[in-house]
C-alpha cells in the first residue's frame, strides 16, 4: 500500500469504498419550507455544554479547488485546519477539470514572456466585458488584485506550469491580454486521476502541500448543518456531518468555510434559476463528484443571502459554461473524454461507458423524445442547448431527452465501436435493423413516453431529403452531407450537460458570507462555485477565493466555547 493510499484509509477511518453518493434532499428555501425542517436540517444551536467530536481553528467543507487553497492558506497563517469531504478522495470537480487558470495582473509567467498587465487593467477588462458587467464590482476588484499572488501561491505549492506564454481564451476571460495557463499533466488514468484530466496536476500537488502542513482530512463525511450560536444570530461555531450513519460534531474555533462546489446536481435548487433544467439534464463532474447545494442550503438555513442570481441565466457568450453540448454520447455522463483508458478509472463501474466522441456532426442528427429533430447539430453553446431545452414533445418546462441518431455508415466514418465499454446499452444506447426497431427499444427513466416509430422514420426521411437537396430548410445545418440509411441504426444519449454554478451565497471581498440584513455572519466564509456575484468560469475564482477565505478565517479572533 502506498503512503498516500494509507493516508486516505486513515482519513476515512475505514477502507475507502466506491459506494454511491448519498442523494441530497432537495428542499425549498422559502421561510415556510425552512420552518418545517428538523433541528439538524435547520442549522442547529449548540447546547450549553456542547460536546465536540473534532475541533480546529478553521473547518473547511469541501476538498476541491476552493477548499484546498483555503486549507493551505489557513495553515500558513497559523490556524489548525480540518477539511470535511463527502467523497472517498480529494479533488472534487477540480480534479476532472481542464486545469486552465486565467490569472493576470502581472504574473511571473506573463512578465517572463513580455506580457504587460496590471490588476487595474484586468479589472477594467472584466467589468467592461459582456456578462461580467452584471457582477459584483467589489468581488471582481479583489479577484483582480489577488490573481497574480494566487498564481505565485500555486507555483510555491508545487503546481507546475509549462514555460510558454499564457494563452487567449475568449470564453473564459477578456482577450486584451494573454492570461490563461494550464498545469503540466501526463494524462494517466488511475487512482490518482479518476477521469484522466489535467486538473489532477493542480489538485495532487495542493493535496500534498496541505498534508505536509498538517491539514487533517475527514473523508466520507457529509456536512449536514452549520452550528450557530442561535438560529439566525451570533457566530458560527462549527458543523455537523454524517459518517458511517453517525452524526459527528466538528468545532470551528475561528471559522467555517463553505467550499462545497455549487448546486448543479440539485434539481430543485438549479430550477430556481432556470425551470428548464429538469432532471434529465446531465451534470458535469458526476459520477465522481456531485454539486448537491449542501453548503448553500446549510448557510441559507442560518440566514445567509444569495447573490447575483441573474448570472445563472445569461446566455450572451458563445460558450457560457452554464449548459454544454456533451463531449461524448451513448453513456449516462456525457462530459467524459471518451478515452478508452477510462476503463482503468476507479469510478468506471459507476460511469458505465467511456462514450463516443464526435468528430463531425454531419454524421448524425439530434432528435427529441418523440422522434422529432430539434436543432442544427453543428451549433455549439447557447444556440445548441437553447434549442434542446425548448419544450419538445413532453409536458412541463424541460426539454426532455435528446438522442443522437445515426447509421452504420456514420460509425464507419467516425471509427466508432458501438459496444461496451464504449457505449452503455443499459438505457443510454440502442440499436436495431430498422429505425422503427430502434425507436421501439428506446427506454430509460427520463424517456417518459415511447418514441413513436413512425415519427422517427418521417424525421430521418425528411433529413435525407435535405441531404439530396443540399439545403436544410428546417434548422439551417450547412450543406447536410450524409443520408441516414444504412442498417443497423443507432440512438445514443446526447442530452445537454449542466456545468458551472454561476451564482450562490452572497460574500464580500473578504469572502465573508452576508445575510439578508446585509450583515456579515460571524465566522462563516464561502467561495468558488458555492458563492455568487462573479460569473467567471472555472478554477481561477475558486482558487483565489479559497486562498482569501482561508487567510481571513485564520486571522479572525478565536471564540470561546467548549473544547473537544
């Protein structure tokens, strides 16, 4: 057993398992709904002689891109730290990310390659750029001034960036300066990288640094509530968590940091911002990590406010990172890479298949649950997913399942292997000798009605006529190239993916959580995708805000209270 695996076994206090995650209970956040919750669900008050199972100066909930820098920063500022993580391992969504960090304001990498930048220039770029105009100016300004120091913080803690000029990436940040860099990563898939993603090269060095500094990790501990002096007033004193079906009380002598990663996995919560996001929408990061809104809900129960809610529905950028076209199809989780090496992943049993990546969308059409085509398949971003989320034959606000339909000639052109482990026939991939046969076989928990065979036949016949004519008069697909006519025929799950949480708890520039009276909740901090007010995609805001939250919590005054 390696030293790292042995440490993880100690962290979980049991042999780490690949068990399914506990499903988050979706609850409303209105006053009436909250009043009916149990004491544990509300955010409990401590008894006069509160007994604690664990204790530290700073307790961090979540071990991803916000939680890890928070832990390191808190330790560097003299605080003892406990990190509570519901997963069996460390990394959250970040370990599955592309690893890109749009840091500017004058990083050492920018300076080395002759790129002139400053915090004020970065700030000006952001507040005058598209959707960023609608964000909280205080949060943006702090981010811009803490951007370069956070880059140097990452380097100091073992993250290695290639020695090349930062790139331009318009969908992540303004283009007036080159600010995007990603860490070096070999691309292996194993226990150290469940998805074979470059984010591993960010997470593992930070984990190693945190452990070296003495951070204590409590894995497979799911936070259930925040303990406050009274239900809506006074300082935050700690959290409760469940571990092996047992309630655990963890004291925070200086502060609690919410770094749980957002709400995309919580259908009720995400539909508050956009009712179209019904349960069939896939979620980026699953099945390894979930964004269950646990942190936001626990904070709301003790009086916290939400912030910047409009950011979750803006659709003006070419690629919003709010909803995305799946990277692969024919499997439940369409944001994987499609790499055959994913078979080596410790979570492959839950993934079900690696999926089929698409090189050319001329090789398929997208149809809805009643077999009707819904979109120009060549589109990306909001133009694609807005069409897929429009009511398309079902009832309610959501768009329903989207299926990619193609034939044997398509599989040959794409060089697909239409069998496990590349596709999952357990509800996510179907084939038949005729289109009617395929339609009759389509069934899963989200296909609420059988697909009418005649409808699919008519849809394909109409599309084939567009190929013959060279013009798509329905959706404007440029020069439709290939008829769908060679058996066998296939239908692969290709439903949109929910990506970022672009809103969350209200915080200030110190990452302190603010309540509905515009007052700081003493001892409660938040950042990353759990926080609102700043819609910047990706790791950069998580890492910056985590570092700030850890520092500010560590420097807070120690509160009196019962000891462990």
